[in-house]
C-alpha cells in the first residue's frame, strides 16, 4: 500500500485528504509543521510527499532543502502546494531543489492530487 | 504563515495622522531664515515620519498576505469536499442532491475567483506583485494549451473555441507565464459569458517588436457607451438580456491591463459590434527587443528595492 506524507498546517485540509486517500486505498500520514514533516519523512519513509509551502516556523523551501539534503530521503518525489501570494522566488527555489510538480492550492481538486500522487508512487 | 502574525495596532493610519510631524507642510515665512535648530527638528521629524510610513507599509503587506492565506484555505477545503461528495467518494448520492451540490460548487468557484481578483487588485495597488519573467514564451502554444483546458466547459454551452495557427512562425515573447495565462483565460471566459453559441477564435501575430494575441467572439458585443469603462475597476457591462447575469467582480480586465502594462505590452478593445461580437487584443514585447530588456531591468530594480525594504 502506498504511503503519502502530507505536510500541511490546516487540520481540515488534512482531514479532507485523509478521506480522499483512504477511499483510493492509500495511507496518508500528516505532519502539521515543517520540523514534524522532516522528522516523519525519515521515520515513515513515504512514497510521495505533498508539501504546502505556507507553513508555520519553517518555510516550505527550507523543509524541502532538509529533505533533499538527506541521502536517505532525497529520492522521495515531492509535490508542492502554492498560494497566489507565494513569492516567485520561493517557487523557483523549490523547482531548483527538484520538486516534481506545483499546484495552486485553491485551484487544485483532490482528484488531481490523487492522480498526480499515483503517477509518482511506485 | 500562521495567524500569529497580527497587525500592530499602532500602525493605524488615523494614529499616524495625529502623530505626523506638524509644521512641515507650512513653508517657512518669507524672508525669515530658518534656524539651525529648526533644521535639526525637521530632519528628526522627517526621519520619524519615514519610519512610521515604513511600518505602515509592512503592516499592509502582512495584511494582504494573511488575508490571502486565511480566506483561500477554507474555500479550498469547501471546494475539495464538495467535489468528493459529487464524485461519490462519500457514498452514492441521488440526482437532486447532485443538482444542489453542483449549484454550491458553482457559487464556491465564483467566490474563489472573486477573492482572488480582490487580492490581486490589492497586491497590484500595493505594488507587491512579483513578476517572474521568462524569455521563451510561445503565445500560440500557450493559447493552445489553455484552450484545451477550457474546451469541455465550452462544449456544454455550444461554443467552439479554436486557436488559429499563426501565418508565420512566432518569435518568443518575454512574460510571466502564469500571469499571461490568467489574462488569456480571463479574455476567453469573458467571451464565453457573452456568447450564447458560436465561435471563439484566438489569433496570434507578430507586429514589429511585439506579438499580438487577439480573442474574437460572436457574442452580444459591447454597447458604445460602455466601451470606455471596460478596463476600469469594478466596471462590468450590463447584461444584454435579462437572465444572463454576468457574474463577476468587474476586476478581471482591470487586472489584465495592469499585468500586461507591467510586462511592457498593451491591451485594448479592437472592435465590438452589437449582435456581431467583440475582439480584444493584447501585445507583449519579443524577448530580443530593447523594450523587453528595459522591462526586465525595471522589474529587477523594483524587486531589489523591495528586498531591501523587507530586510529592514
């Protein structure tokens, strides 16, 4: 069974995706801030990571850098959720760090996310 | 960003006014030489006012950022959950429920668009829009890509959307991909709103140092007296026939105009005739043109000013 890590601070958002992925027969692990996200990436070894760039404490690109700097976790595909107010700079940093795809959070549907996750989950 | 970032109350503009240095607006009396002390005081007061303005500006930027995050997140959750129920993820639903939820979905999408447009506008006015310029945008390819994403919606309205291949191969333009997509989507969805059935055509053509992109519809056309207002904030043409409400904020074309102008181009109504249709066009500088280089410099220097400002 594919395991997905969602790094996202909004509990309702997490709940929605937990239902969606359960329905698709996948397991969704949640992390509510960047530090927890980095930790769970190591401990849970997810197949795919969904990372919201707007996080408390640590910025999305910082979280991504930590994941990519660690040889144990750097091959895990990461999908990024952006906001219209996310700076171009932050998005570019993430692209340079090798994210697979970026989605505008308010525009993307759960179906699109699931489809994309399936594409990268081996 | 989380909600802990509050707006400092001391940055209230009314408060700023009461604290604004007095006497600076009044010029010294004619023939009276200001004393060294007065100079010193003026400098102190100006420094203070400058600092206060900077704080106020920062508070405003933070407000926009918080508002955009906090307003959009719940809407994304509402939209996501409804789409899941509609897809049957939470169990079978009957036709009536589906009908009701579809209306809710349409309203939520309208709301998301409205909030996005309001926030885009406030960001434009605050001068905090980031442009991520790319030198290799092919307008015909971009149009093709966007149209394929709009086709399914258009077909339900008996509208055909097509992109005419350019007569000669187009040179690449310099633009922000996302913002240009937004402008083009805005023009096409506007055309769809005012076209009951017919064709929406997108044409691209090189004109000197620019590439022009035009969207032509076979819709109701825009009355002469309303044409001047098109690109103004909150303006929307009255509906041609009752019942075909033009849902929208009236900000789409205003935002489009600002985006295009900031990228060195122009946007205009090429032609509009009642009952025949309208053509909207916009231009963008070719990447190798001097205009493109000038714009790239302008945006770069604005960005560095902002960076300095934020580091303070």
